[in-house]
C-alpha cells in the first residue's frame, strides 16, 4: 500500500506545473510542522507523558523500589500442612503458618523494593522479574500476538499469490521474499529495541537469509522512528544538570539518525566545535533486560528438553551484559578512547574524539565525523543515470572498493594485531572519509581477545584454508572451545566429512566463513563444545563484516573488474 501510494504521488507530481512542484515541499513542510506543534500542544495540555510515566511506574512497581535497600536472603514458600495434631496444636500451628505467610509476604515486599540492577547480574535479574510475573506474561503475549499477526499476513499474501494468473505469479515471485522481509521488519519495529538489534544483525547476513530479506531488514539501520525532541532535550538537561543552552549553542531540530537504543542530533559547543549528541531512548534498560530474561527462560527450557549438559542460559547472560553495557554511554566513551589508542598507529582507521564533560550515562557527545556510509555509496554507484552522472557513479564505485579494502585490513588488524574488535560493524557504524580513512562509530560493544586466542584463531584460519582439519581441532582446543578429554580423532573425522575439500578458483582457496562456521557449529552441538565469553562477539563481528563486504552485496558488482 505504501509503495502504491508513493508511486501515485510521484505520478501526480510529474503532472503538476513547475510552480506547483516548487510549492509542494513547502506545503508538506508546513503540514509537518503543524502536526508536530499539535502533538506538542496535546502532550502539554493533557499531560500525556506524565500520565504515561505514572502508569508505567505502577505497572513496573517502581514506586516500591529503593536503591538503598539492603540485600535479603531468599526464602521458600511456607508449608501449610501439619498432620497428626490435636485441635489446640492445630490452632497454634495454623497461627504459626499465618505468621509464616505474613513473614514471607513481608520478604516479598523487600524484594519488590529492590530496583533493577545497573550492571547485568543474572541472579539479580531473576529476583527482579520473579516478583513481576505479570510483566513477563504480558510481554510473552505481546510477542506471540505480533508474530501471529505477521504469520497471518504472510499466509494471506501467499493465498492471494495462489489465486493470481501465471504471469502475475512470476512477477510476484520476485517480490515475495522482499515482502516477507518487510513484514519481518515491521514486526521487529513493533517489538522494540531488543528485536530491532536482532533484525539489524540478520540484515548483515544476505548469504543466510537471502538478499531480498536482507534488503528489507537493512532499513532497520536508518529508518527507525525517532522519539520526540522535547523528551530528548529533557534527558540532556537531567543528565548534565543544567539547561541545554549552557552547554550547546546549537542542536538540530530533528535527529540526523535514529537507532534502536538512541538517536543522534547535530550540534555545536559553546566553543564552536561541531559535535554529534547521542541521546538514549527513555525507559530503555527495563525493556532490554526484560527481553533478555525471557530469552534466558527460553534457553533454559531448550536445555532441559534437549538434555544438554552445558548451560545455554550463559549465552543470554553474555548478550545481556553486552546490551546493558551499551546503555551506559560513559562506558561507550571509554571504549572509544581505548579503541582510538589501540589503533593510533594505523592512520587509515579514524575514531571521533569524545567530549567527557558533555557525556553521561544517557548522553554521549563526540566529534562530528564527516563521511559517507557504505549504503550511500552503494546507492550512488547503482543509481539511476538521470540522478547521477557517470563520473559520480564511477567515483562512488572507487570509494566503495577502497572502503572494502580498508574494512578487510581493519578487521585483520583488530583480530590479529590489537585484539580489540569493534563488535558491531554494520553499515550505519562505518564511514568513508574523503582523506581515504575508514571511520568507526558506536563503540557500545567491544570484544577483547587474549593473545593466546589471537594466535590460535590465526592458526585456525590457516588450517581452514589448507584443509588441515586435525590441526584445526587442535587450534580450537587452544581457544578453549573443545572440552578437555574429547576424542580428537572422532571430531577430526566428523569435520572432514562435513567440510570435505576446500575448493580452489584460479589457485585461490574459496573459503566462506559462514559455511565453515555452520559446519563447525553442527559438530560443536554433537560434541558439546563450549564457547568462551568473548567468542560470541567475535563471531558476530566477523559475520557482520563478511555479510556486508564479502557475501556478494558489494564485491560481486560488475564494476569490480574496472579498477
């Protein structure tokens, strides 16, 4: 419907007179400002944000939370049955049981007073949501209804496709995967920040989910609806402790980018420096930790059903630590500084400067980095000739290929030299700078590797290329992946059967990380490999880089042979 509306709008615009075409943007801008003012007036007149916050606090029992609450020892549900007692003894036993229940509910009130921890702790999270089962139940119902609605939409679209003629089926067949991706994208948007993060990760793997679905999900990187500016400015004032005007001479009316966890405004400091001001979405920590807790419950259920010895909930805990760490912008500022220092000897890697005095837990201020994203370069290089000249397209292709080379080199430097990896290198976090540098943004997630793991991973890459599976198993043992006492020979034989021989094209080994990873993962499940805490972030980083730069969205373009 949205595509049809856009097409009709384009047709009408083409039929209008030049004068009407010029006035249309002004009218739409006027309408947009009018609607925004109307929303702001309604929020102020009816106190909608305050009422919403009050209801939210009541639902989450935040009024009972006390940051100064002392820790309490866990207690079991009291046992009310006392068989074989006389009437008086039974009465006294019942009285004691009533006292036990009162004591237990008093204990629950103490648990309710304990707020959600600032730092992710599995036991604290379990204690917090065990007293709020209604929150978990409502979220499970919401997730179930959203995916049920998506399934119905997909099934009905499939039924419409079945009823069409053969010619229409051929045309629609090309769009069905993209439409499925669009439904999935809307579902992720409706479910909030945690699911948006999952969708963003999936969008970088077109080799797994298909290019059409990947294209639809890639809109999650830069088409997330922003929250109102008034709320953002209030968060800045709360975090910095004074009005915005005392710190910034200018902040843009609209955010230049909206992400799953926050949005970015372009601003200027009182000294005239151009900066990017990142503001976190309101009430984000509770929402993210709730979804991680639900994932933890699900993995625990899978572990029991599959009778796995290893605790699958550790993966949810690792994800929770990473996501909650991203919510503290002071940690992100420290990560950016650490990343800059570690890679200062590599001039092609650029990291924006952090302004610590303008940075707090929910506000991050960094140097404004001027550059082009891979998505912009890709759009120009494959754009319509009527929009871009051939010279512009060729120049965009050249910069895109240079960015690919810089990305490969930067990932090898991080993996094998510094051991400090940017764990979320999706297109929205990368920039190509005119000086030929590659700029990195968003340092909420960093992966730190030990030297012995770096050497073992380098060795494993060499063994994969050479098809030396026995040495690969030994390298995995060095990386603490293969459990001590495992049958190395049987694991090697299973890897040989799964991976077979590495294919060579023109003397160059054709090794695809995603294929090797999927095969190793199947063997890992069979022999119950254990993944070190850093390993999930390494896999996420490598998969994201390969999905965007190696899987074919960029390197398989016909212009690759022109340079």
